[in-house]
C-alpha cells in the first residue's frame, strides 16, 4: 500500500492526527476548527512508502468562510502539494453554518517516497476568516478510508462533559443563565458519535438536544418537572475515552447492559450497551438517540427481578386425567393445576437456596370461585421443618390469567423449599391456579426498547445488567458455594432448635 490512513482533525486541541504532522502559521484554534486569518496557512507533512502504487490521490479539505455581518465573507484558499498548486484562489462557499467538503483529484506523480508536504493557505486578500475543520488524503482506490478511520478514532473519546445554559422559551431578550453540567456516554460498540440525544427523568423533566458534527456544541430544549420550558445549549469542556470521566458521577449512574436484538422471530445477542446521562437532576428513565451514521435507538429503563429456579412441584391433589397437574404451575403456557378440594398444599423444590422477596400467583382460565383467597407461604431448608413467611386472607383476582405479586414482610432469608398452603378458596369444591413464580428481589435495571439501523426497519431491543464483581472479590462460583454453606449452617441451627424443643417437651412428661 502506498501510504496509511492520513488525516488532520482540527475539531480538537491538539488536533487529532494520523500519518501527519502539522505546522500552523497565522492560525488559532477556535473551539471546533482552526481559524486562518489573511495570509495564514497550515502545512501538513505525511509519509508515502511507495508512490508507484498510487496513480491518484483523493484530497478532501473541509472548510467554511466566516461571515462579516450580513456579508457572505471572503477568504479564497490555495492548496499546494510539494509546492505545486492543486487549487489557486478557490472561493469556499460562505454565509452558512455548515462546513463544506472540497474534494480534489491530485495526480500521483506529485507524490514522492518519504515525507510529502501539503499546504493550505488563506489569501492575503481575505477579508474574513477561513475556518479549517479537517483534511484527509486517500489513494483513489480507497476513497473514504481516512475519514472512516478519523470517525472511529473520534468515537473512542465517547465520554462528554458540557457547560450548559438555559433561558425561558419565547424570551429572546432574556439572558442565558448557567445550568448544571451535562455528562453523558452512549456506546453500543459501533464507533459512532451521537447526532441527537433525548432523555426523560424520573421526575418527568424532558430534554432533547442536537450536536454539531464535531461535538463541540449542542442546542436543544428542556421541559422542567414543573412544566416550565427553556431553550438549552452547551459547549464541550471535557472529552475522554471510556472509562475516564465516568468517575465524576456515582457508580450507579453508569449502566452497562448485556443486550439482545429481536428479529426473525427470536432474540439474538448484540453489543454491550453503556449508558450514562447526568444533567444534575433526576436519573433518566428513558433515553433516545440518533448517531451520525443515521442509526437510532430508544431504551426505557425499568427494574428487573431474579426469578428463583424451581426444579420440582408437588401437590396434595391434582387432576391427572385432564393433565391439570402441579408441574403446569412452572411454565407460562395456558395450562393449569386443579385440585378436587377447597384446600390444598403445593410444595416447590428450588435449584439452589433463594432469598425470596416476593411471589406471583396467576389465576386460571375459569370459575373465579376456585381461586385461592386465604393462604400461607412457608419456607424450609430441608423440606421437613417449615417456617411461615407470608400469610394472606380475603384476596381476590379481578380477571382470568391475572398475575398478582405479593411481597414478603421483614428481613428475607434463603430457603431451598417453599410450600403454599391454601386454606380457603372462593367457595367452590375445587381449587386452581395457572402459575406460581418466586422472585429474589431487584436484580438491577434493565431496559426495553427498539433499535433501527440506517435504511432498515425497527427491531426489538432489550438489555439486562452486566453482573458486577462480587463484593468479596470471589468468583461467582465461589460466592455461590459460600452462600450454600451459609444456608447449610442455618439449616443445622434450625434443626438443632427443633431437637432442643423436642427434648424439652420429653423432659416435661
């Protein structure tokens, strides 16, 4: 290959460079670009290994002429390679806010082995500033390679901090007032910077912003929790490659998700999503974005719960002939369990000891008078000695297949066996349920949403939290063993208490 990806990106200070060294003269960094005054120039040196492999070079100079009041401005540009003119007195369009890509075909015979010199200069007759944003050079057969490399390198610095300001909507005479700093990071492993970002806080405040292509500034709007509407703008004051910068907020503000995409009738693993939006207010509950490649996503954050794995279900009675057995309680099919009595016992064995904080009962398909109304949930370590965990009386289900969640009171403890003792139903001679589930409490925040790639339709998108390291520093398997040992000790203690009570009763007889 003749030469490597070659670019100079002047949207940062110092400039981001690849296969290039730059020497500015009569120029200054202006936040998002290099500003060249009359007679100012930038000299860029780059290396070429074998110019024989490069019949032509695609040179792209992204620039803009500043305005002078209402005037379009005037700052002609010269471009020279090895001192030979590529363009002379080129008038770059002015009067707007969007930089222009000026593309040149440079003859390959102007290249030489080793160090090559490209110079871009503003005319000595210029009356306004020539704003230089970036320069890229590619062999003609690989046009766009350097721009892709530049974009990917810029996207690695994906943690942003902005100084922000607010002013009331429809009050152009009002002064901008300082607002809390905005810190954000949205990355799903695709090396694409955001073009737009929106979020809603748990207090109801909503914000939507759009960025300059180089991420130097944003402008948008904000509705506060009390309904007041503001213009909102910001200027970048910090930019880092992850994980730098995120240490400025509490650890719980950064979300890392293991994600799946829904298409083709199933769910498929996708990139990890890292998400952080901190505007000094309430935590976000919804985040939307569109990146500079035209991809977009929406995520709604919500609390997830771990479900205890049940390996076995037994009942004091079940309708075997109709297939309405206790095992049906373990899946989400439309099957059910039916017992021929107004009271019943349901015993569940768990795959491992679980600290259940809530449980879910789902009503069956017919006859509301078969629904349980009074019951007690018991826990046990050995399946023989039972401890009451929760009791309910007078409960009802409003509809068929209704799922109701019941939360345990007091400090939860781990158990390997659970028993649901139903002591009264709605008055029928049979008792039934469609499903029983046991939950181990909050497992962190997950999300539900959608993702849409450029020029494609939307697909499902969901995520679960990436597991944090064990507080003890033990691997997950070791932590699980430790938990099982603690449960075994608790079981032995409970058995010892039972034996002591039995011995006391024997001594009284």
